[in-house]
C-alpha cells in the first residue's frame, strides 16, 4: 500500500465528546482532503476512567470492583446505559442510534460473560491471579474505543462518505497475534486513499498493550500504525494548543502557542507530566523520521506545533514553562557516601526494585536528593531506603521547568533565579545538564503557581518583547 501523503491522526477523548465539531473542524474541514487519513480515536471523555480508574485522582472504576470481587455487573450495566445515552446525543449529526446501541450492548454482554468466566477461574485458586487481572484490564480497556470508533464510522457512512471501522480490539478473535501483527492484518486489505479509516485506540496483542503501556495505549496504537504504514506525518488533535505555559495558571492572554520544537523538548515535557505525546509513542516516530503535529481541534485555522527530530530554535529562548506539584523530594543523608565510589548505585537499585523512575537528582558530599512522583513514594520504598541509609526524609514539593530547544545562552540561569528570588521563592534544588534544554527548579509546593508566573514573565514574555 503506497500513499505519498498518508497521515495518521489521533483524536483525544475530550475532543471526541464534541464529535460534531470534530467533523466540521478536522475530518470534513476540507472536502478535497478527506482520504489518505487514518483516524485513531480515544474513548469519549471519562469513559476509560469509569472502566479502569480515574487517570488523575485514581478513583476506582469497574476494574477495581472486579479485582476486589465486588459486584461489577451492575456497574457494567450502568455504563451501558450511559453509553446508549451518549449515542442519542449524536443522533442529530447522523448516528443510527438503534445500530449503535445494538453494537455496544453486544460488546458489553460479551465482556460481562468473560469477566464471569475469569471470576470463576480466579475462585478456583489454580491460576496466576495477576495474569487474570491483567487480562481483565485489557478487556475493559477495549470497550470505550470500540464504542467511539464504531460510532464515528457509522456517522460518516450515514453522511454519505466511504468510511471503515477498523476494529483492532480483537473482539471474539481467538487467534494469537502481536500488536504489530494485528495492525498489519487489519490494514492489509484497506486502501486509505479510497475510504476514511477510523481505528480503535486500543489494540489487542499477545504482549498486552495495557500491560506494556498502561493508559498511554491509544497513543502507542497511533504511533505503531504510523510507523508500520509508513505515514508521512502523525497528527494529534487535542482540545488546546501546546503553549508556552498553562493558560489556566499564566493567563490566556499571556501564553502563546509553540509553533515548532523537537523530540527532545517533547521528552522533557513528558518527564514532568505535560505530555505532548506519550514518550513510548514518540520514540518509534522519532526513529522512523515521522514528524508529529499537535493541533487544537477547536482552532483549525492554526497550523499547530510541529515536532521534528532536528529542529533547533534559531533564537535562543525559553519555549515553555511547566512543572508538577505532585512530586516528592526523597532526601538520603549518609556520612559514608563522601568519596565512596558508586554509593548512589545503591539508591538506584532500590528505586529499580520498586519500579520507580526519578525526575531529577541533586547531590553533595553526603546528601542525595531524588525527585520522584508523590504517588511512587510509598511506605514500602521509605522503609527499604531507611534500612540501608543513615537518614531518609521526604518533603512534598513542586518542580518548575524552563524548557527549550535552544536555551544555551549566558545569563539565562541567573535571570531565572533572579525572577524567583524577586517573587520571594526559595529554590531547594536546581538541575540542568550540559545539553541545556531544561532548567529544573524544586521549591516548596505552595510556590508552584507563583513560580511559573514569575519564570514565564521573565523568560517568555519579556524575552519576546
């Protein structure tokens, strides 16, 4: 299958819930440009949270009810009612509600039956509980994307367009295929130059896409499709621009969209939770030489942010201020570490044992501070560290970053620290590598918002004047 300008486009859940606008702004905006495009869709906003757990608050969903042997079937039926209600909301833009209801009800009934079988197997005590729970998580994950992808293709068909529902969920498919094999199999007989392809963001594979990538799975599907089908460009449609700062913190009239950046900057953003794209999805695209474009689905006239491998901003400047207030400083103080070769390896081994990736690390003669996400700083981790080192303490802090593809110029660190000092903010740790793409400042958590405003004004607003 050869397509000179094939685009693979990911549509997020919040945008999908406003599908009438997505039709107008994205899919059908240019009637002469509707083919050679593969749309990978997320579940409608909030649905995957109900199926698994809330992505930000970790509030339990149906998966947890199943894992704890609670009554999950009523929750599945409540979800079915909610999805059918969502179907009715799309009737005005072309959805065949009776067909869509029948589709999702069949899928949910099938899923409930499988969960019951899994429950029976678990109660026997003869199987590995972890493996069964991982399979249940995979099954539940697929429901939301099947629903939204089927509806999208159905709406397009009823509007008179040739559209194809590409079901990568492997529903009732007993054949073993890897994720890559399933994508290749499902697309082998499709010609995107003649049909609008709408694919599920979930892909069933023997390795388990949830097991490997957890909630980043839809972007991984998107990335794999783009690489396997040799796309020219990968586009992500969000409900906002990738901006120089969070408009809710800095102010909408003060931030501006980033027009160009590189994969290094995208990785820096992901490391502190501001994901332009999941890092495990971006890396294959970077390796394959496929550029990523982040677009605001509700501002279609703007060309968005183009992420390429080799871009370096021609002017030395800070591109974005971001950070996280959900991090903890893990302080390890031990008088034995001074001059001791490889002492910090002991700390890294404990972090590895607990499957924790740290954000940054600051050291002196006898103290090492490691910044990790608060959710990862468990009692078990602290106990493990305390058994090995003289003194272990934790502090809930915030981290604020100044990031850019070209911020290497004399005085920028001094300007940043001066801005924070003028705002009355004490810096606890500073981290920056010689590559100079990310200056990271750790501070008390109550300074999180104030620090972003101060840095944005000094490094983004004043620099652009």
